[in-house]
């Protein structure tokens, strides 16, 4: 008798994984929100708005890192353009946030301020329905996935891979960034979207809204890890690993790499788009800088620091790199780039398998010593 899908889905994550997720849920969904909302600001145990926003932002980055790991760690596809899908999700939700400003903007117009400044008379056609959160959520899901699907179909059908694929994704992201920098595209030019006021009628800066966005980011990160675990342990995931390690042999066995690569590539882009949509209301801005090639390269660095093909490794890498960046920029504003550079050099030379790889090596050494 075939095991029901829901049982197989839940069994893909081991018991230790569920315990870890439960601990993470207790901290992110109960403890930190309570310390932020209920503990007075002067208390030692109070969690500030800055900390909530910072951790929420990093959790969005961690989702992107897991999405990158699914294609790089398990399918051997190194993308240097995932910042594009992240930014597209952010821009899609940013359109809704801009419409929610209404007449509270500087020009007291129904149009976003940047359109009034540029003497636009009406909203472009592609802004139609952007005042509906349901329609915008559809855009958040569809736009990154559709662009990834179209690009991936032609790239994978042409059997472009390796460094050539990485360069093409980087070029695609750079071209999109140049496009969004132009004022006539209707996305705010180099300033992008900012000065958000509310979501669903609630003030975006209210502590309760910050906690709600924080909790959504935590839930999505947990869901991404569970989904990723199911994918990589399924038959689909085993075929992906075979394509990564020996694509020609996999083809001779009767599998078409195009469909497998295209599927995981599209799912990865979809996750990035959702993460971008959660990121924007927490940081309060989205501009073409999110599409810069440096940002996309940094996503790959998070995965490398944490450990490829581990799922949890990219999450750890995203937290290590971004918390380090936050600390160094405050403690050593003139030298923080040198500290980060040293961190990357150490990982490259002495931690080729990342932090998780080092931990696994230590555990194996202990077992061998016994």
C-alpha cells in the first residue's frame, strides 16, 4: 500500500530536525515577540525594534540561501543572478505598499510620489490591481517564477552549464538592474520604493506589525527547510544529485535533465520572490541596488560559508555573514570590509565544506576516537 503524501512529506525530516524546528519556533514565534512587546524598553531583557528588524531581514536572506542551496548544492547549478528574483518579489509587494500610502504622501496624490514628481498623469497598465493584496501576492509568486522558467527553459535546453551559466545569470541580473534604474520604467528609478505607511490598513511601523512580519519570516524559513528536505530526499532529489555528479550518465539512463533542472530552478526563484516580498516591508525600501551582481555573489558566499548541500548550512552562513557585517560596520566602520574579507579567506582555505562540514568532521573524528 502506497504511503500517503503527507506522511512521506513529514517523514522526510528526521526527528532531530523536527526538534530543532520546534526550538526555533518557540524562540522566534513566542520568546522574542514577548520580549519585544511585553518587556519594557529600559529592561535588560527587552528586544529592540532594531533587533527584530535585523533578525527578520536575515531570516529572509536565509530563505534565499536555502533556495540557492537547492540548485547549487543539490543540482550543481551555480546562479549569480538570484538577487533578481529576490528583488522582483520585493518590487511586486512594494507596488502594493506604495498604493497603500494613498494621499499621505508628500504630494497628497493618489499616484505614488515619484510618479507625481516625474509628471505622470496616471498609473501604468502594469500597476493595475496593485492596490489589491491578493493580486499582488499572485504577482509575487508568478513574476519571479515565470521569468525563471522562461530563462531556464532556453538555457537548460541549450545545455548551458558551469561558469557559462553563472555568467549569463549575472548578465541577466545586471541588465534588469539597468532597466529598473530608468525613471520611465515606472518603478521609482534609482530611489525605488520607500516611505511605506501601512499594510492592510495597519501602520507598518507599529510593534505588532513588525512582530507579525518577523513571525511570517520565521514560518516561511521553517517551511522552506521542510520543503527542501522533502525535495532532496525524494526520487526527484536523487535524480538531481545524479545530474549534478554525472549528467551524461543520467541521460543515458533515460532521464531528461531539462525538466529536473527547470523544475528546481523555478521553485528556487519562487522562494526568492516570497522572501523578497517579506523583506521589503521590514527594511522599508526596495531599489535596483538589490539586483546588483555583488548581492547575488554574496548569496553564494552565504551558502559556501555554511556548507553546500546541507540545507541548514546556508541558514547558518546567512546569519554568520550578516551578523558579522552588522557588528563590524558598527564596531569598526573603517575596517569592516577587511574583517569580512578575512572571514571569506578563512572559509575558502580551511573550511572548504563550510561550518556544517567542519562540525561533521569533528563528529566523525570523535566517533573514530572511540
